[in-house]
């Protein structure tokens, strides 16, 4: 039993880098500390505890993690500093040497954060507590919203795919998950707390069921029955795991939104082979076609990596043309970053930083074209929007079922409310459609 008296009236700040899964896990860490008596520090207030949840998907992510740690140590002198996440798992020794860091927790330890805090006295040197990748077994549940309107439900962790460019399997371990029963229970609790929308998160969520003998489709069907939750969104799911039965179910579901995020990574089959991806462009195109056949207005986000080793100029042009022809809504573009220990380092052809930047800019411009065309098709329509709280004096934003960002005048009473909005023209930044709120009798 941990003595929590030392935590009473202490304050904490949290800093998260990386994916939605990290944000979900940080929220859970915050909940653990709150239940122990720690409150979140107010803006400008010096904190007693700093928690940094790191990412290591690129070299730039590593750099940002180090910068964030240095900044928090400076802003909160004397605070007990805890670093966890993927960078902490992959480079615990390096992180422990950063001035001001007290404890470094790996993937297996982050869920038991309290037992590593001791009496909150600063350490002379940072201590690292990690487990080797092959021994990472536990699944730490997480369903929380932090300061957001949407809840993020962690359904799966780890990955068995070992793509040639990726370190995530080394940082998070093998694929594992909780049970469907436990996921339903967490969704019911979110509904009891007033949650209306849940995003399903994980490292490779389509692989759900490895440790429980269930399937992701079984999970989707079970969550669809939870009363009180009005919207679910499926975060990134591998194209080879996005089955036609899942797509068809979402098209019929009242609760699962017509919104998909599907990693492509390259639109060139030769590069996909070098990446050790488990599909080709023909399969990917067939998934997009299937979605659009049954949900013409579905939002489809796509991950693309540019400049990976082996991506010649001809291969990139082939990829660009393939992506250009896809009926997708938005591209999430990443520049390839060399990661120690990955198989991609054995590939000879190297793309220069300048060429990576140029390719990235071309794809980002293509993404803007596709997103704005998708938004423009919906101008004049009336749609339901779930509003999210915003800073005073700024416009309020929310999303339609198919993930169109809508901007309305700020009204705090609308936070977490589902309202009917007539979609108007683009805002000045071209990042949202201006909306007119309609009364029930105007719909």
C-alpha cells in the first residue's frame, strides 16, 4: 500500500509529445495523481511534479523531448521530474543523464507511476526503471479526456509488424490488449461522466484481440451498444486489417462515424516492399473505393512518409500520382527520419534533406487541395456538430460526423453539446467552415 500523504496538496504539470495514445495515457497518469491528492498546477504556478510523456517516432521527436524536459526543469525549479513514453523506453540512460530528471519509466512501469515517486525528494542522479522489450507484457487501461471534450479509449498497445523504418515495436513491445468487457465498462463510465464522443486509440488497433482471443470487429459491435455515447471514431487502422465487414458496419451504425484514418506510407509498391508493409497499392485503393461506395461523404485521412531510404525520384513521382488519384480528404505527411537499429539503414539509396522537404511540400499542397474541396462540397448543408470548449474571446470549434471543422461564435454553454449548424464559407485561415447555429424549429 502506497502512503499518499506526501502527495496531498502537491501540484503537477504534464507535457505530452506524439500520438493520441500518448495523450490518453498522460490523462490517465494525471487521474492517478489526482486521486492521490495532487492537483494540476495553474498557469504560471510552480509545480512540485513534472511529468513528460515522450515520443520517439523521429529524430526530431527525440530533440523535442529533450527541449521540453530542459524547459520544464527551468520553469519549475526543484520539481520532481518524471519522464516516460517511447523515448524513455528506447534511451533510458540518455534521458536519466539530462539535468533535473529524477525518474525515467519504461513502457511496463508508467502505469505504476506512484510507486516510483518516493517522498518526492530530488535525486542526485536520474534513475531509470525499464523492462526489456521482449518482457513487456502488461496492458495499462486508459480512457480519459484530460482537458478535451472527446474521450480517448486505449484499446490496444504494442505492435508485431516490425516495419523496416519503425522503432515503435521496440518502444512499446508486442501487440496486446484488454478485453472487450473491460472496454465496454470504460465506455459506460465515460458516458456516465458526460462523454458523448470516444476515439479508439492504440498502436495497431486493428490487431486487437491478440491476448484475449477476440477481434476488433467484435469490439466495434460491442461498443456500438453502449448507451449514452453518441459518437465513436476509429483512429489509425492498417489497411490490411480494415475489413469490408467493418466498413459496412460503420456505414450502418448510428454511433460509429464516417471517418477513417488509414496509413498508406507510400503510394509506390516497390517502396512499400522496402518498408515491409503488409499490403500493396491495389489493396489500399480497394479499401478507399469500398468506403466511398457505402459512405460517399466519409472523411479519410492518410499517413504518408516521404524520403525514406530507397525512394528514388521516379518512385516518389509514382507515389504522388497514385495519391493524387485517391478520393481521400487529408494527408498527414512525415519526412523519413533514420532510427538506430532499424532494417531501413541497410538500404543504400539516401534522399537528401532538401529533396525530402520539397517532396513534403508538394504533398502538403495536395492535401490542402483535397481537404478544401471536401469542405467546399458541404457548404450550405445543415449538419450536427459536437462543440468543444475554447479560450475566451476566440471562436468556438466543433466537428461534424464526418470530421469537418466548424467555427461559431463563442458560447460556453455550448461546450460538449450537439447542435445543428448550417455550414457557411471558409474562415480566413481556410481551416474551418463558418457555421450558423440553428434552432430546432429551423432545421
